[in-house]
C-alpha cells in the first residue's frame, strides 16, 4: 500500500486583511485530506505587521503573534516554522491572505524591494533543492517569485501584482477561477483564489485543483 503523501501548510496568521485567508486555508486542508494525503501546519513565531478590524477595515492598537493567530485555524495543532524539516514532507503549500504580503514577507509595503522572512525563504529553498512540489494560492506566489526568480506563476489577473511578479524575474500567466498554473521545471503550482472576485465555491475549486496538481507531481 502506498504511503500517504504529506503536505506542510504554512499560515500567515488568521484573517484576510492581516493574516491567512481563512477560506483558502480551510479549503486547502480539506482538499489535502479529501485527496488521501496528510498535512502538518506551520507558521513563523513572529509578531504580525499590524492588526486589522475585519468589520471596519481600520487598524487596531494592539499586537498579535503570527503563530498564535494561525493556531486558531489549526485548532491548536501547529508548529513553529523553525521546526519544519523538508525531508519529512512531500510538498509545501502556502494559502493566501494579506498576512502573506505583510508577515511572511513585506511585499504589501515594499513591493518588488520586499524581503522574505528568513524561515519562509529557507523552507522554500530547501523544498526546491529537494525537488519537492511547492504550492501557492492567491498572493502567495509573490514569495516564490522573490525567492526562486524565473518561475511561471499566476495571481489571477491583477495588473499591478502581475507586473511586480514580472519585475521579480518570473513569468505571469493570467488565469480564471479554479485554474492552476504548473511550472514543471520548478515543480511549482499556483492558483488565484481571492485575487479574483471569488466565492467560497471558487476557492474550494482552486484549492482542490492545486492539491491534485501537486499530488500528480
């Protein structure tokens, strides 16, 4: 009997405007299990960039921790990204949300001059070195553009973000709901999710399709 494939899922907090996008994170976890694989959840143990009131969109005067916030989605079953060992996993996947561009890197603030969190960068580079698949949803492909460079990606159809990805040395391909771009050389799969005007069913389709694409690799 074939052993179950194991995904590392990296979260960026909890909530679309300052952390991981909850629908994308949840649908990714669901799709991994539904397709016969296992997952372990990680997040960097760092302070998040800021905290946003998700009703008003206003910044709040408080501080939160990315690992502790991500644990909400993980139901407490989570590890610090510093504990991630690439050899123990078959693939790594990054759901989206503004937390990716604020906490896992600072793309939301510095654009193409962004820096990526050291642990996030190390995890991506190690999986790439081991020729293991890497998945990214929504805005997360910017991490791969910054760390890996010349890779084929999609964030949907947002012109500004697509241009930024091209300026980082990657090739951007426009996509619609549920579509997945696979770079076979880099073993990278990306899908747009909420970078498009999407519904939760679109997110479910995208998550399922990217998980399947990764398992095929």
